[in-house]
């Protein structure tokens, strides 16, 4: 079953360094900055989807037992986004700009 037209996908990434993450997705990956919310979150548009970068935080009234936290161990993966590229030289291009390509 397909989603109805007008449905959009948002990826929410909890990050430890909002400014660094924002700069990476905007300046290196090429995402469009749409909006910033007081140093706690940034909304980006990327490849037809929304990317929401957020800092960690405590529970909210509607979800009293839920905490948002960045990964505590970089060796453990709980979310992955992949970028399909036509040119395998792309990761080398990022490295030559001093960026890490995971």
C-alpha cells in the first residue's frame, strides 16, 4: 500500500553538537537550512525529505517517559541514513575537504 500524496518523511537525529552537525549537513552535504529554533534544533531540507537535528532533552507532557539523547557510544548504531551516489569519488572529495565520511 502506498502512502497518500502529500506525505513527507522527516528524519530526526539527536546530536551532541548542533552547530557542527548543522554545518556538516548544510556546507558539506548540501542540505538547505529552513529554520532554527533557539539553539536546540535545526530544520533542513535534503533530497526531498526533511532532516531535523535536535539536541537532547527530557520528557515532554505528552511522552513523560521518553528522553532524547545523542549516541553515548559511537561504536553502537541505532539509526543509519545512506546516501546513494553515482560517483564513488564523492567520499574522497569530502576527505580532501577535511571532512569525515562515515
